[in-house]
C-alpha cells in the first residue's frame, strides 16, 4: 500500500493540472464573451471594461456610437465587483466555499445576457435601452469573474485581462533564454501558470467571433455550460 506521502506526491500534480485547466477555461469564457459583446454591442467590452474608455474617445471624436452604454459599463462593473465581495464575505461567515456559488451566479448572468440579447434582436442602435440592458448584464457577469479572480483565485493567473500575463510571459521567456538568469525555476513555474490562460483567452476570442456570426446570441450557451461544469466539480 502506498504511503500517505507518496499519495500526496501523486495527487499534487493532478490538483495543479486541474487549477491550470480551470484557469484556462475561465480565460476562454472571458475572451469569448468579450468578443461577443464587442461584435454585438457596437464595440462594448464586457470583460476588459477599461477598454471602453478608448472606445468612448473614438465615439466622442465622431467615429462611433454608444457613448452612454460605455459610460454606464464602469459603474455596473463596480456594482458587480462590490456585490461579489459582499457575497464572498457572507459565504465565508457561513463556512461555505465561495467558488461554486460565484461560478453559478456568473452562469446565470450570462444566461440572462443571452436571453436579453435574443429578445433585443435585431440590435440596430447602440443607444437603444434594450441594447444597453444587454450590455450591462454582460458587464455584470464579467465583473463577477474579475472579482472572483482577485478574491478566490488570487494565486492563479488572471483570466480576464491578458496584458499583464503577456508582459510576464515575455519577461520569463527572456529569463529562461538568458545564460546568466538566476530565476529560471520561478520563471518556468509562472509560464506553466500563465501560458495556458493566454491561449484559452485567444481561442475563446476566435471561437466567440465565429459562433456569434453563425448563431447570434445563442452562441453564449457553450460558455454557460463551461461555468456550470466548473461549478459542478467544485468541492
């Protein structure tokens, strides 16, 4: 019979692989939903919400539309993050692990995003009330994921904004390629953690664009399924 130490040694890599897979799937969701929102809602970012400031600048210069929706995105994002923080605190007081409820809450919000989008179709104006409702629901869903990454999955790579991941990946690759590098082990560890979510985000962005072009807001169903599966496997 294997010893407890041997069992722990074999279990740890599997747990690490699961955490990397989970982060990759969440990054896939973020890339997918961000592209769907951008394509459907006149350039609205739902995950990378600060990107809306760039779009606001373009629209104020007369080359776009939907300034109000993008202005409202930030306060909605703040509300979603604050609500997630309060929920995590309340769950902790009751001794409940917060990850599963947050995954299920995000799945419910994305399902509402999909239904609202289908009801609003065809979306012809960025300033129509129905269009703004769709966008704000999407922002709320991704606000939950952003907050979840900080509050519950803080030791994992970010899953919603890839700029920091990309920067760190480049730094670590240079470290590994440098003959005098003194942090190679740490660089390898970070690369194993950060590269898969970057790939997941990029894959989600491509597939989200293709899926939306084919089936409109019905394309959100697969990422709702991903979150439900992740929620179901949490302990």
